[in-house]
């Protein structure tokens, strides 16, 4: 595998780790966050500080980065989710949290302000990232296809009916938020040790929106959809070699177009399974041969 | 005492622009009940239009202001028709509106970035650096003009909404869009009009922001302050947006001077979250729980 | 007979508008009680106050001797109260079966979070898979009870309207309540269908030994089914008594039943 292809794959999988987490939160609980870049930032800074300043080994640093992001998610999640804010107010609160966190990173001594932390060791190799990607996906899949996932879907579909089915909204939402933050933290840790430097301005609400974009484009209530979207979003601009800003222009347009034309996303509420692929293939084959016969 | 007065005056000057943006933002919130994150992009483009009108077309300031207001109004209207109207007809959840709004915002910002570049464009001097003294504090002529013009614009807007037939239709629609429609309000037209009005205010905000801080692609970021102002005053309330904007301007100014200018924004965003938690309806707003 | 629920001086204001004012009544254990009244009289508000969706402005709700006023909905459900909704509120993208399983989870948590995320390996049977299987069997019991066992794998929003109402009842029953609140269970049904539903409700009530409290506009169903009626108008009590008493009460006839009831009888 060429060095270049490997790079694209690594970035795509790092991106997918965060997106899997967010899809559990937004796609399965129905709350939108515009602050998840902050969790990525927390993961990135935690891991970077641990490896660079304290000489910690990489994999434990990644795990601690995830835990740290998860802990911080409780700080913002417990008050806002307990208050049962209207969902749009919650989104504004997460936006505020993300911005506050970024400004904080710009001003703390340990994060070295706007200069950031350069010169990190490139520990994020393909095997490590791949193992974590598989692990995170495995956990997310098991979570979603369990009683916990079912409760989350119930909350997303109708939170009043969910409460009247004995479901505690707060627990369900906080659990999903925590999981998504841990994933974001892990993603951040890998990102930091792939690009090898971090700065606060890498973690703006545009990044948060792009994460949400993958979830939405892939399909709310699906895991495979967002993963595919995350991989595609990371890979296509690399392949086409377009400048970053044009990529963002396209993302913005795609987001609007999806909301207007296909709000359920590409795989809305469905999963891509091997069985499904086989069925689709047979369907297609039947069509092709059918047409062939008609000629 | 002298310093406190000066801090407050400086805060009010910034707060006037916050108020202007918050009114436009709140106007849209009151009728569609979602947070229009694209508003910052419209303000940014308004600012660019003002800048190019002054530097390329060399028109007088008043004409540049008018051009930028009209341009922003047109963009705001288009924004609604393209990104929101079909969602509205489908009765989509507010989550979808917000995603569409974020999409628009990213699109506009990066479109400008990609075509016009990332440079900061300084407006030509209109008011000079001169300042006048007021109650023993000094205030820049630009700031004074901005705050006076902002308040006049808000006043006209408020008069329009409170006292004209169209204004009553807007209020009816913001109260209950379904019922107002049954009573003969052309909802689509009213919503279009609201976006135009919000766009006019965005044009004014854009020009003043440009004169104060220059025009650049990511300047729409400052509309975050409009959200905070609107939350302080109570989302959806226009008088609340004005008061909220002024309060936020003054608070930020006080924090910068007496605590730390670096922590100003951390303060603002933390304040936003705390406010949402303890007082979601703000000073004047009606906090509607999600319909049961 | 002892009271399953005692409502005392219950009031609710929304802003300045009084939705419910000073209501006091008991629901006796094992009876089917109906609450009737014109549209907007505050019936659904009473349900929302009992189930914790709204917090009362004043008054108390006592269930099986314990004060449950102002508790969170999920806490109230745990005490043994379940309800359906006037405007059907199913989990649309879940199958009929999963809608019921979601409610079963309250009393039958089959595995914990760690077991769910770490121990559920592909192709290997385990606690999670066994738990899910037994939940499916239990859920079928409730689906069959309301007569939609053959629709288990159909997505909730793909079911016809009448069956969606039945699915809501099945979901409520899966919470294994002692008090069941039904908000217009026969809405949108023709007289024949609503009498079928009345028989079903009666059957279930006896089989599961339930207390039932229901809102309904179909007077034939109400008169057939209810042991005891409470009438509200403009948020206040208008009358209380047996169906026969209510039918003879001039105030009720004037405010509500009037022509409509005579018409329904003929």
C-alpha cells in the first residue's frame, strides 16, 4: 500500500471513530450537538500532553484521552440534560460550550495558547487506528442493538411516550452523550498523533458541524451509513485533490441538499449488511438479465 | 468612576450592534422557532457588499449602506426559499432546520474564502478617528452613529410589526402559524417578508461591523453574540433582543476591563449556558416547552 | 372497595389560563371509571397531571396510598400507572414487537450495560441474545392479547390507525400496571369497532385485574363499559355518579350529552 493511500485511510478511520460516536448520540437519541469538536480537542490535548510532556506510552494515552473527554461531557451534559432543555436550546448550549472550550484552550498555559503543541510523535499508524476503529464500531453496534439502543430510539422517536414507557430520559441521553464524547476523545488523540501538531483553531464549530454532516448524510438511526459517509468525506477530496475551502463549500451545499431532498440520509434508519448487499446484487442481476432477455 | 462610565459607554457601543443582530436573529426565531445559524453568513456578505460599494463603486456612504441592506435582504430571502421552505412545508423537526442553516453558513463562508480570499478588508474612513465626549466619557463618532442608527432601525422595525397590517400578520404567524393560515394569512409570504426584514438588519450590522472590525470571511462568528443576546432577552422577543444585546455588550466590556480581556468570550459562552439552564425564557421571552 | 387513586383539589394553570380547577375524586380499585366532558374541558390535562407530564399548580394525586404529586413520568410509571395517548404516540420506526419490548424492559431488564456492549459476540449465544429472545416471547403475549400477534414485525407507522391504537394499549399493558389510563381509545372508530374495543377492554381488565380510567367521546362505549363516571366542564367538576345517574342528570344533559346522546342511542 502506498504511503499516500495509507495516509488517507488513517485519516478516514480517525474521522469515522468520532462519527460513530456522534451517530449514537444524534442519530439514535435525536439531539444535535454543535460542540463535539471540543471533545475531539480535549482528547487531542490530553493525549498530546501525556505523550509529549509526561512521556506516557501512546495506547494508554489514547484511552485516557477518551475517558477525559467523557468526563468533560458529564460536566456539560449533567446540567443541560437534567434541565430537559428544548432540543434547539440544547444545541445552542453545546455551541456555547464548544466555543468556550476553544477560547479556553487558546488561553491556558499548558496548551500553549494559540501556538498549540507542535512536534508530536506520529504514533497513529494504520494497525493501531484500525484496531480502535473496529473496537469502537463493535461497541457502538452492540450498544445500538441492545435494550440501551432501543431505549435511545424510543427517546428519539417520542420522548413523552418514552417517559411513559418508564424510560428515564436523562440517563438515556447522558449515556449516549458520554459514549459519543469518549469516541471523539479517542479520535482526537489519534488525530493529534497523525498530524503531529495541534492548535485550538483546528477545533471550531465548523468541525462539529462536519461531524454532524457525516451522521446526517449517512443517515440518522444508522451506524453503517455514517461510517461510510465519514470514510467518503475524508477520502474524496484527497482523491480529487481539491483545496480545503472548496471541499467545505461542497459540504455546506451537500448538507442543505440532503435536508431538502433526502432528510433521512443515504441509509436512513437502515444498516448496510452483507445480506442486504447480496439481496441488492440479486435484484440488480435479475433486472439486468431481464432487460437482456427483452432485447 | 470615570473608568466605569467609560467601560459602560464602550460596552453600549458594541451592544448596539449585538442588539441589531439579535433582533434579526430573534425575528426569525420567533416565526420559525429555530436557530438560524446562517444569519452570520448573511451579515458577512452584507459587510462585503458595503465594502465593495464604497471601494469599487465609490458611492456615498448612505448608498453603500442601502445597497448592502438590499443585497443582504435578497440573500436572506433566498436563504429561506432554498434551505428552509421545503422543510417548513414538510413540518420537519427543528433539528433539520438547524442542520440546513449550518450547511448554508459553511457554504457562504467558504465560498467567500475560496473566491475573495481570506484577507481582512478595511473600510475606508468615513467618520475618521474623531470622538466626542459624553458625560465625561469619550465615544467614537462611528460608535455613536452606529448605536443611534441601530436603535432607529430597531424602532422602525418594531413600529412596523406592532402597528401595520403586515406586522400583525407576522405576529399572528409567530404565535400560531397553522391557525393564522386558516385565518387567511399567507404564511409563505409572511415568512419571506420576515427574512427580508432580518436581511435588512443584517446589512446594517454587516456595514457597522465592517467599519469597526473590517470585513473578512469568518466575521459571521460574531453572530454567536447575537444568539447570546437573544437568549438573555428571551428568544423570540424583539425588545428582549435589544435589551439583551446592550446588557451583553456592557457585561463583556466590564469583564474585559476588570477581569481579563482574554476570558471575555469564555465568560460570554459560559453565561449563555448558565442562562439557558436557570432562565430559559430570558428577561422577556416565552419559553415554550416542546409540544406534548 | 378501597381507592386505587385519590385526586384532591387538583388545579393546573397555563400562564393565566385555568385548564383544571379544584377537581376531587377517587378511582376505586378494580373499577372502570370514565371521565367525560366537552372538548377542551381539561380531561387530557387530568391525565397529564396524573402521569407527571405536567406538574399541578395545586392539589395532590395519591396512588395506592402514596403521594405521587409532581413526580417524574418514569417514576410514576414505575409505581404501576400506564397510559395511552389521544394522538397516537408510538415509536414509529420500531416494529410493533419492539414497541412492546421497550415497555417490557421496565420490569424485565435482562442484562446490564457491560454485558450488552462487551459480551455480545457475533454468532455466539449469550446472555444478551437469550434475554432478547425471552423478551420477544413475552411481548408476543401482549400483542396477542390485543389481537395483533400477526403484525409483530410490521413497523409501527405502517399499521392501520385502529391497530396502532391497539398497539398503544399493548405497550401500556407491557408495563404491567395496576392502573391503566386510556385517552380516547376508540377515537376514529365506527360504532361497531368501538363496541368491539369495549369488549376487549373489559376482557383485559378482568384478565389482568386492572383498574381502568378512560377518556372517551363515544357515549355508547362509555355507558356500556364504565362503572362510574366523572364529568368535567371548563376544567371544573360538573357531576359524578353511575352511568344511569349521569344520564339522568339535567346539568350534564344540558352541558354535554343533550341531543348528542339521544341521537347516539337511536
